C-alpha cells in the first residue's frame, strides 16, 4: 500500500488525522468523505488524493492510530500478576470500544491494509498486542507451550471481542427483565478460562 508522498507536508497529515478524530468522536465513518475532509482542513480533494492515493488508504492511517491507542491502553495497565492483568485487559478493551465506539468500529468495518508499510505497521501493532496476552497466559500457566499460548490468546481475544461487539449492539439479551451486562459476562468468561488453566496444572 502506498504511503503518503514524501513531498507532502507532515502538518497536513496531522490536520487530516485530527479532523478524522473529531468526526469519529461524534458519528460513524460512513458519512465521511474525501471531499468533506478536504473542506475541513482547507485543501482540494485532489491534494488528499496525492497525499494518500485513495480514501481507503487514508482510513488505514486512522486505523494505525487506533491500534496505537489500544496498545497504549494495554501497556498502561497497572497490574503485574497475570490473573488480574488478564482480567483488567478484558475490561479495558470493553471500555476502549465503548468510549470510542466509532473509531473502534472503523477498525473492523474496513479491511486492514494488505501490503506495504501500512500493512507492516498494523501487523506489528496487532502482533505486539497478542504477544502480551500470550506472555501473560504462559506466566499464569507455565505448562503452556508457545503454540498453545498463541491459540489460546486468539481464542480468548475472539471471545472478549464477541462480547464487546454484542454489548455495543445491545444484543446480549436479558435475564429477569434486566439487560445482561458486558462487565459481568467478561468476569464470567475470564473466571472460566483461568479456572481451566489452573485445572490443567493439576492433571499434568
């Protein structure tokens, strides 16, 4: 994927990212356009095309920022022990998606970059997130080998992500007239997974 042209001013890129940030703080990306962004930052749409190559490429830079913010959120978790860290991670992911839902949705509504520098930057950020989870799982249960930790890390993320997605869409259902809460379901999920890992230590 093409990167912004080298002669393009960094200041314009920063303006564009700021404009996207302001838009996504209030509304989803579906109403955003290259023309609207150009009007917001005070340039011609053709200038943005020269800078990014396409509107989709521009959105990929927004996704890179989102992944970097998520990475910062995770590295800011204060817990050191693996069990409270994993629990905090699940809840931090939910809070991140809930508080910045339109930016979070963009990350999954549009395919990630497929080649080039953007692809590498996105892949590196995603891999760093998974590596932290896998490391914590192996600290919690040293009997896990690298492949098992990798599979479990992605299984766990998929489960957390599914609850978060359903929670944002208010599709988790009800119990005795009350809507099921994401935080409570995340606690139950983490307790079940961690209990299974503890049991493995007993039987091996």
